[in-house]
C-alpha cells in the first residue's frame, strides 16, 4: 500500500503552526469559527473552506477517558462540534478508550496515572452522556457519530504496525514537537509508552478516514503536532487530502487555566458538580472575560453580545447572569433555572427562599449531641483540601457559620447553631453549603 504513494504525491511536511488572525471564508462553519473566536490555526484553510461550501464534511474531535466526567475545559471543543453540526456537517466524537491506556504527555511534567481497563470503561460510560446534551445523534447525513478508538488500537499487531507505519515517522521530527521538547528541557522523564501517543493519535485519523470518510480533525492548539502527524499519515497512507484545525487554549484574564475554580474542577456531569455550582461558576466570571465567554460558550446572536459588551460598572453583572443562564440551560436544561435563581436570591440579595441547591452534608442527632468539629464539616463539603487550609481561612476571617464570622479554629457545631435543622457554612463570598440534621 505504501509503495503505491510516490514521493511527488506527498506534500512537504507541515512544520510550523501559523496563527490565523483574518480569513474571508465562504463556508458558514469557518465564518462562525472566525467571528466567535474559535479559530487559531488550520492546514490549507483555503482548500478546507472550498470543501465545506460544496459538500458535507465529516470532522472528529477526540476525548480521552481520564475521569468519569469531562470538565468545562472541554466545553470549547464540544461547542465547536455543535457549531459544525448546525452548519450542516457531520461530527464524530472519538472516545479514547485505547489512547487513554497510553496517556497524552502534552502539557504534562510527568506520566499520567495508569488506569485499569475497567476504570477506563467506567470513565467512557461517564463522559459519553454529556455529548447528547449538545449534539443530535442518529443515522442522518449530519447526525453525530460516537466511536471508541479501542476498537482498532487494542487489536493492532505490533510488528505489522511498525513495519507498515514506522517508516513514515522520523524520530528527528518527533523530538521537535512541543510536548516532547518541554519534557526534555525540564529533564522530566518521557517514557517510551508516552512517546508512542502521537503515533497512535495520527493512526486514529487514518482509521477514521478509512472507515467513515473523515477529512477534518479538530482540537486545541496544544495538539498541533499530533494533529499534523495525522494529516500527513493519512495523506501518505491513503493518498487523501485531509485537514487539521485548532482552537486557542482558553485561559481567564488573570492567566488561569479554564476549567478550574476555587473548589476544583468544574465538571459537566451533574452527579459530580450540582447545576447550582455550575451556574455559579459562570456567574463569577471576571468582567474582562464576559464578552469572550458569551461568544464561545453560548449561542446568543453576535448582535446581542455586542449590546451586552457595552454594559459598564455594576450593569456587567446582568451580562454575567445571562452567561450563567445560557451555559446552564444548554447543559442541564431550562427546568433547573428557577430553583437556581431562588437560591442565588436567598444568598446574595437577602431575599427569602430555599437553599436546596447548595451542597450539603448530613449529620445525626448523636453527632450534634457530641458536637462536631467545624473543620471536619468544611472538609466534607469540599471547601478545602486539608484541615490546615481551613484553619488558615478561619484565622484570616474568611469562614462563616450562619453568616457570622468564625473566630475559633477549634469551634464545634452544636444544636444551638441549627435553624430548622440546618446550618449554613460559608467560605468567602462565593462558596456556601448546608449542614442538615437527618
């Protein structure tokens, strides 16, 4: 098969990633990517634009199964697939049941934790449900398709794979990719297992092209090297022109990585992060990020976003509430919003209302009679990672019980603190939870 591809049929390797700051595309999808801020770079964007105006393009995005839920850091990629489908093309969601067994070294200083086959399958089962919230699956020409690369990667015959595809990869070039260079520069061990990841990801594109006619890979800009490998392998092995398009890596205006909050990862599965906490994450967006996040994470028309961009001062909070509502509605549904609004009003506007959406920890009458260390309750609510952290927060005046500042690091919760069999615990202005007597 490889011998049939003459050198003249293979374009020069794509080495450098070029940032696309402007492009007057004809296809609806690329126009949307440009105007909403999704487009970072692309291989041969002119040819891809032409292809997307004349046919239904099948494009894929990969998600490794490293946890039982994706977090909000993956939401940008999910939104890209959603826009792709709405623009008349076919999304392929690739779950990395196979590549998770290797572990992507990109952006990591050390090897990922090795997961068992059962752990990986549990994670696959956990993350695949979220895509149904954003994409329409089925048998139609633009209906989304969900596949698992374990279908082909786990059945690879090692020597056959090396003989067929090994000659198409050079160690010289692989050492120049950022994911490898950073680990070597920091003198952090890069195992041979991890070094194989970029080859397996490239093979995914080749396999998806063969099986489903997939011609576009989408991903974050940190994946450029891996994605270009797939473009070149598919062109060499299949004699097909395919494309790679990257989106920018999203950080907040203070430089923090998207997807983290003070309480940890912002998960997309409701059993790992309640809808209220998800809404509150977006409501707490910094002023400088609101307009950008409205473009990326909602489907509000650009004209509406332009109106909201003109808000100043305290009025920006109105835009933050719209952002929180739109993001929460898309993931968890319209039905959760009234309860969330009631809880938010009760907490922050001094209005009466229930606090049922807050995270809770249950206690027994026996616990109350003996007295419970307040520090333990904050840990159970997940408001800190250690007792020492809570002590420091108390000493700094950042911890409250029923809106009263806690002064004593050894304070016990007793029946006196319960009102209607519950007590409210708070850290700072944004983290609140309930202790409930059952």
